C-alpha cells in the first residue's frame, strides 16, 4: 500500500535551512654579562642585568599564565560550539526526514530515541537521562529544545567551569531577528541557523525555549554569525 504525505511550507523551509549547514610568544633575549675582577662598576652592571633578566622572566611568565587561560577558554568554547552545532544539525536532519514522511516526533524524548536508534549522536556527545533532553559533551552539558509548530530546534550548551567558556544557544531556524544590511545587500530576517553567546560567564539567565530574539538579547546573549544565510 502506498502512503502519501504532504509537504507543508514550514517543513520545506526547515529542511532547506538545515540541509545547507556544513565551520609564542617571542622568546625573551638572554642577557649575557661578563663579570671581571673586582671592578665595582662591572659588579653593579652585572647586578642590574640580573635584575632586568628576573623582571623579564616574571613578565613572560605572567603573559604565559594569562595566555594559557585565554587560549584554554577559546579552545574549549570552540569545541563546545562544534559539538552543539553537530548535535543541532543531527537533530534537525532527523526531524526533517521524519516530518516529510508524516512522522513528526511528539517530544524531545522521541527525538533522542530515534537519533539513538539511527546512531546520529556526534562524537563526544552522549545522552544524559537527567533531565530529559540533556547530553554530556567534552566540556559541559547540552540540552535539546523542540518545537513542533512551527518546526524548530534549539541547542543550549553550558560549560562546567569558567574556563569552558560562555553559554551558547543555537537555534534552527533562526526566526524573528532582522540582520543589518552589509555591502549593499538587503536586510535578512528569519531562516537559517543562528548562534547566540552569553556576554558574561556568571549569573547567566537562559531564556525560555524559542523566546523572541529581542528577549534572548535582553537576557544577555549576543547574536553571532549565522550558520546559514
């Protein structure tokens, strides 16, 4: 028996959107000083050189310590962004296929079960039963948010510690936010996949699922580049 299904405009837009997604410091100079005989002027010069070398070494060590923190945060944030994007892409593709075949998932748990059955979880990301829709990543937790009508997915990624970077929100499709025109192009609004990043590492208020873009920004999130335009 042949089963037919109807492609609604929302499903077509959603499927089209998610299908397009696929993102020393210089070594300090060593001060070399000759210490000759008992000449006091040479001794003073040697002492000044040693003090200067110690100050330079301390400065370089401070720089390296700060650099390690910054580079560590950047690297971990990039890893979390890749994992969140991969999870959002996998969930979106699964939803698009299921919806086009008339089997729109009822809730987040049914999405996770279906993705698990098809082996769609990205590397480094594994389901966490508490709470429903939660995952564990390399440097933090991820959460899937699902909207049936109109079809949409959000991924919230939160680090375990400060060095893991700020909270990230990925939305597919990114509807409701108008982008300023660039290089003579027209303004764009809606569609695509959007990335929002918390401006602060502390006291972050995560907006409710699929809140208007203006509310997301008001809650302290800054819109980043779109994954799809």
